[in-house]
């Protein structure tokens, strides 16, 4: 049975590690937070006292950490030093492309197989085992990567070489941020023009304005499928997380010399929304900024 080491048991990693254990795989789990480790143990994992202990016997090492510096540090100082050379190393965190490529190069130089495998889907998908993984790795390694991720995954797609998974993630989320703002503007304008939101939803979701932000994740309460808008914009995908991804996209665009003016605008608007105290709200709540109704939202 594939022995898993799981490092980073936060909002996402906790549910993901639990699904590995549920699949019958022995999981050695480590987090800097003792509470997070306790939750993982309650979900069927074994507690490790350090990264070194977690990875020592693992066939697959999975990391789910906050950002690039955490990933660089944990791999350089712990995993590449203590893991078995035969281990498959998978970083599922959302980080900058440069860090992903740097860690991949270090891992390869040390004789390891590595993949960047960020996810689409939030905490509920992490708990349900229905995340979408976008993977940057050598093509020859992809079947093993896919098998390792299977208990946590609805779909796993090979994006290309190292770093391509992170590139796919930030391009997708930049597009999502832009489309959500466009959707919010359109609903706010429709309202000012006296057009009922449910009528506009029905028309736009069947017309050329159709997109995921309109049809599946409508920012207006009571319209379309159930979304965070129906729950006071609680849960879902936090504005602070969207802003993190938009910043990564802008940094990548600057380095690559790509013109992304709409992505830059989306970043500025989400930064403004967060600065008003709404970093914890679902990212679709930005409709209240477009409506000039921030006073109706409770900060969070
Ligand atoms: P989180 O802050 O809840 O969890 C991160 C965990 O990493 C924490 O428990 C922290 O204690 C632990 N950690 C930090 N440094 C560590 C170290 N050196 N050794 C061991 N553990 C360490 O964050 P999250 O919401 O679980 O997100 C994790 C990653 O997933 C991020 O990169 C995020 O961008 C990405 N992501 C999150 C979501 C989401 O909806 N939350 C969705 C998609 C992707």
C-alpha cells in the first residue's frame, strides 16, 4: 500500500490527507499546528513529530502549504534531505511559477521525481475528494502522479513540464477574477436599468455573456443555483485567496513581459475590496462594491 507523507494540514490539506487515509493508505501527517495534526489523527492519519519523521518511509510526499517561501524552505531544508530517493514529491500549494520551477530543479538534481499539482476547488471539494488538479511534471511521471492524487481528485490534467501546473492555476484564476467582476458590473447595471436580476440571469446564461460566474456562481442572492450569495457571501472562495492568485498572476506577467491590463484592474479592485475589511468574504461579494452598497456587508 502506498505510504503517504502529508505536510500542511490546514483548511485544504486537512481534508485532502483525510481522503488519503480513507482510501486505506497509511498517512504520516505533519503541520506546525498541533491542533491541525490532532484533526488529521481523528481523520485516520498518524501524527509525525517533524517533516523528517513524516517523510522518512514515504512512497509519496504531498505538501499543501501557504506560499512559495514555505514550499522552498520545506523542500530544501527537510524533504530533499530526509525523503527516500524513490519517493514521488507532489506540491499541491498555489505558489509562484518561479518557485515551483526552482523546487523542481532542486528535486531533480537530488534524484527525485517532482510535480507541481495545484488545485481548483475549495475546502468542500478538498473534504469531498473532488478537487481538480493541474499538473506540471515530466510526461513519464504523470501516470504515477495521477494515481497518487486519485483519492483527492475529480479530475487530474497534465498541463505540461514543471511549473505548468502553477501557470494554469494562476491563468485560470485571473480569468475567473476578471469574469466575476464583469458579471458583477453587468448585474449592477441591469439593476440600475430596472431589469429584474432573475430575468437577466436567464437571458445572460443562455446568451453570449454566459460564463461560470453568471451561470454557476451568480453573485446575486436568490438567482440561479445556490451560491455563497445565498449565505451572506460566507464560505466559498475568500476574497483574500483570490487576491493572492491575482497578485501571483501579475508578478508572473511582469516577469514574462505579458500585457494583462484586465488582470491588473481585477487585482486593484480586489485589493480595494479587501482594504475595506472584506478579505474573508466570498469573492462574489464584490458586487456590493459595484452597487455602491458596501454598507450592507458585514466585514469579515
Ligand atoms: P492554511 O493556511 O489553512 O493551511 C496551511 C497550513 O500549512 C497551516 O496549517 C500551517 O500551519 C501549515 N504550515 C505552514 N508552514 C509549515 C511548515 N513549515 N511545516 C508544516 N506545516 C506548515 O491554507 P489553505 O487554505 O489550506 O491553503 C493551502 C494552499 O492551498 C495555499 O497555497 C492556497 O493558496 C491553496 N488553495 C487554497 C484554497 C482554499 O479555498 N482555501 C483553494 C485552492 C488552493
